């Protein structure tokens, strides 16, 4: 399939919110306010992936977002709609990688992660950090992330694992 990756605009907020709601339980999914804030604040670490349709239009099928930070781990306060982006931070903290279920066998998650990795490398980021549930540890390990163990984050009441990708 043909696809394109681009930065989101505010008009994308509702579509991103809907995809997030499909991919995460309600207690873990970002609110519309949080997504809107992230689009505005995380302009260098928020990307959407669109798939070309039969009508030669593009339809959003997934996204990834996170912030640049001086912190090397995700904590629960970072999921609030007030989380700040620190342009001088050495780390990028991924808050979400969401791909519509019907598009998950097309490698779009890996494509988005690779795109983010290249952007981060080009911008002097030292490490990308994310949290995931135990069932996704092998997936992230397959694209180079190291399991650092159980996270301090208990976002949404879940058990999360810190995963890190060294860039330098």
C-alpha cells in the first residue's frame, strides 16, 4: 500500500482521538484536550500515517506522539494535557503508537517508529523512551528497544514496562 507520513494539524484532532479510543481502553486513552495540546506543543515529535485509498485520497490509519524532555522516564503527570515539550531535552518520550486494527499487518507501526527515530537522530536526541504492556515487549524489542523493567507509571491502572532505544 502507498502511504505518507506528515505532521498533524488541529483539524486532525478528532480523527486522532477516535483512533486513540479504538487502540486504548478509555482509562488509558488520551482525551481530546490532551491530543489537541500535543498537536500544538509537540510539533517535532508527533506524526500521522495516512494510507492511500482506492479513490486516490489519503486516510489516517495511525499516529505516534511524544515529547522531547530532560527526563529519561515517563511519569503519570506527563499524560496530562499540560505536559511541556523541552526542545533542549536529550530524550523523546513516546506517549502513544496507535494503528487501526485492520491496518496492523502492514508494518505501519514500525514505519512510524523508524520515521521518529530518524527525526530524533537528526535533532540530537540521545534516547527514545516508551512504556508498553508486557504483551508488546517482544514487538518493541524487535525494532531495537531494550526492556528496562516495570515502569513507575501506573497510567490508567495498568502495569507498564519502560523500553528504551539508544541513539548515541
